[in-house]
C-alpha cells in the first residue's frame, strides 16, 4: 500500500509542478514514505534521514537551493513530534490519511523561517475524494487501494492506530479508477487493503456488496485481464469471495491469507478470533473450488508466551497447508499495543532459532512448488526489464517472478511461457 500511496503523493504534487526523479541529490523535495509495522522498518527512517541531512546541506551550500524533506506514512503518524525533534531538518510530517494536503503544506513552507509542519490528524474528509486523478500510467500491473485501516485490534499490531478505523471506498469510485488504469494500459490490478476482504459497499443498485461481488464486477472492465487482492483476514473470507476464485477467470489462482500462528492458545492471545482448524477449513474449501490455487501466508514467531509446543503447532500447520510462498517475522514489540506490555516476552535467541526453523520449512515448500512448474506452460504478464540486458521479468498466475530473454517491446503483453528453469525465488522460461 505504501507503493500505491507514494504514486498518489506524486499525483497530488505533479499539478504544482513537481516531477518524480530517480536522482535523489537533484530533488527539490524528498518524501520518505514509511512503515511502522515492525521496529526494524521504523528504525530505518532515522538512518535514511541522516543521509538526507547531508544532501540537503549540500544542495543549500553548493547550489543555493532548498531541498524540502518530508516524512509520510505510518512512522510519521505514530512519531510525528519525535521525528521533528530527532531530525529538525525535516520540513514536514504527513500521515497516511492527510497526504492529499501535501500541495497546501508545500505552499505554506517558508525556508527562511524554518517552519516545520506536522499534519497527522485523522481528518473528517476522505483523501480519495480530494486526490487528483492519476497523473502518469501505472504500467502493466497496477495497485488500487479499496479498503484502509482496521478495527480488528490484533494484540501485536499497530495498524488500527496508524492507519485508523476500517474504511471502504465506494464501489463506483473504485470502478472508475480501475477503468482509468485499464485505459492507460494496466492489464492487472491488485486490490489493496489492510483487511481487503472486509471491503463492503453500497452499490448503485442500493444493494450491499462484498469484495467477491466487486471482483466479479471489475472482471468485466474492458482491458482488465487479471485481478488479485491483498491482504485478507481469515474471518472475512466469505463464500462469495471464495467462489469468485472458481467463477472469475481473471481472478488469479493465488491467495495471501495470513494465519500468524498454528497454536489456538497463541491465536487467542493474538486476538485473531479464529482457531487453526477454522483456517484449515478455509484452505480446504478454496482447494475444493480451485485445486491448483497457490497459497501464501504471514507468520509471527516468538509472540509473548509462545512455548516450544505452541511453535510446534505452527510447524504442523505449515506442514499441512504446503505454501507456495510466505513471509515470516520475529515478533516485534510495538509501542502502545497490548502484547508489548506482556511480561512473557520471548528471548531474541529463541525467536531467531524458531524463525530459521520455520523459514527452512517454508523455503523447502516454495522450492517444491516452483520445481513442480518445470516444463509447464503458463501465461506471464511481462512487466519490466530485468537486471540483465535483454531480459524481461513478469509474474505467473501464481505470483512467481518469471524471467524471459525478450525484446523490450514485449513489456505489457500477456505471453505463453514454457518454464525451463526453477529456483527458490523465481522461474525462467521461453516464449512458446
Ligand atoms: N491485516 C493482515 C496483516 C497486516 S500486517 C492480517 O490481519 O493478516 C502484515 C504482517 O506483518 C502481519 O500479517 C504480521 O505477520 C506482521 N506483523 C504485524 N505486526 C507485527 C509485529 N508486531 N511483529 C512482527 N510481525 C508483525
Ligand atoms: Fe493488524 Fe491485520 Fe490484525 Fe488488523 S487484522 S490488527 S491489520 S494484523
């Protein structure tokens, strides 16, 4: 979602004359769009700000030019005052729900007076109603935020505090944005939300829609060939959404469905409000509907109070599901969340050991899934130039990165590819 938000920040600023640049030292304004989900992500902000301080100083001393520095995103939301205290060279701080105001903030900055602006309120107005339309094409595969924030309050998670309350964009607004993306050449759209499958809306027909219905509607938009959505919560995985995987050819056979842990005791302590068995039932149903669906998940190891036995339950669940890919993290205590004040914090060493055991298993499953694709044909949406000259990369239906030697004018096309090589994190192939 930060990628999407960054694109929208550029949209917001382009009418004031700003253009995106890859050369940070040339920039008149640098926005760090930040993540607060784990401590590691948040810490990175301060080291990046240290580097930007030098660039700002050089722009001023050597070129007599002011470089504005802004911090946006969830670290900005959570630590606005702290940022301006620790990094007084930051000119403005803007939260995830106020970045549509960036042009106003820029206009208010007076470099002589060294004003610092902090706008991290949760405003009554909705940013989507104020952002200008996309100012640049998004490429073959685009993101589209449909839902934001969260009311679930898992005991480890900062999202409800940084992104705010659960909010669904109106269906008509989403469809209009999707049509514009398709018209500008995007063929794949990934619908985004912190709890994307909690999306609900009143449609023009007066009926209440869920995400399954929205996806069915979006699949009819001319030019949209592929749809994905992320991230889902097991509690909101309703049957209409699951059957959409069977009924809607454009909906890709891939689902990222985090479970976090395999122990019911830990799931309860996390306030996930479902059991391991509830999760496995959803997986069974999905596989009944789409036998070849690729599954991905998120896992946290070392949640407060997690015993060896609890961790063994996570391993057991992973063994049962067999993931095509997954993300796993050491529990990170986040300020203000209930779990962070739990006395039973787990030793870092134990967390590291559990993480590496889990990742070993998940890596083996991913490799097995990828190996299984050898010599098969699949449709790949060619997205961009890869690292090596003459090579392009794209995504398989199952979200794997696929590398093909091909000329640059194949970017944006859906191509039949035969898979000739499989690796831990990617595949290679040739056009059929
Ligand atoms: N809404 C999604 C997840 C959003 S956060 C869900 O409920 O599943 C993305 C991922 O970050 C989570 O799935 C979780 O695995 C990880 N995460 C969140 N808070 C964390 C914390 N305090 N420590 C470690 N990992 C965390
Ligand atoms: Fe965080 Fe997801 Fe739980 Fe919401 S449902 S609190 S975003 S982990």
